[in-house]
């Protein structure tokens, strides 16, 4: 399977078909509004604004799995992100990224991560997964690693 075979619900209740991401590198990140890492929203938005939409996309998944740090509804999360960080990158509906209710997209990401000798679980909020233009898993990135870390930016730009 590839990332392009999944469809998910957007934060506004629509459908996002990941087949639309063919030809783009993608960063998938689970987010939370009440986490010590929440300022990464600003870095994610900076990255989003400074990359070409035809080559790269960020997909955010609000998640309440770690310390109940995303307690709000989708509408509250969307308002918070826009008001506090000017978020314009695509945000999806709240999901679980661990446990019995792990969303299928995260089941796939974690299976791929393990196959590549990387993380077997999402470590915390703002854990990032990088996927290439063909929809194949590339890398699992620690939550504490900045979205604008040189390694990530260089990967996006093919350096």
C-alpha cells in the first residue's frame, strides 16, 4: 500500500483523498493545542509558506492521545490554529494515533516505520512522518525535532 490509497475526513467534515498528493512529498504530523510543543504550529506554518505547493504538503491530525492536550472539538481546534498561528495547511479531523482505535493511516505509517527500523509507536504530539512523491514512507521524525530542521528542509528540496 501507499499513502495515496487513503481517504480521511478533514477538520471541516469533508473528504481528503490522498491520491491527490501524488507527485508531492508529504509531512504528516499529529498535533495538539495544549502541549509544550504547540509552538511548532508556527514552524509548520512557516515551512508551509516557504515551500512550493506543487512539490510539498503538510497534513495535520489533531490528536488527544497524549495527556489530553487536544480536548477541543474540530471547530475549536480550527479556530485556535487560525487565531494563534495563522495555520493554512490542511488539518484533518481528530483521530487516535495509538491504542485500539489507531486510525488506519497511522497504522500504516507505524507499520512502515517498523519495517524501516524506526519508531514502533507515535512518541508524543508533533511526531512527524515523511512520505515521498510515490506515497512511500521515508522517515519517522521525533516530536522534539523542529519542522524547519535542516534535515527536513533539505529532504523537501532534494538536497
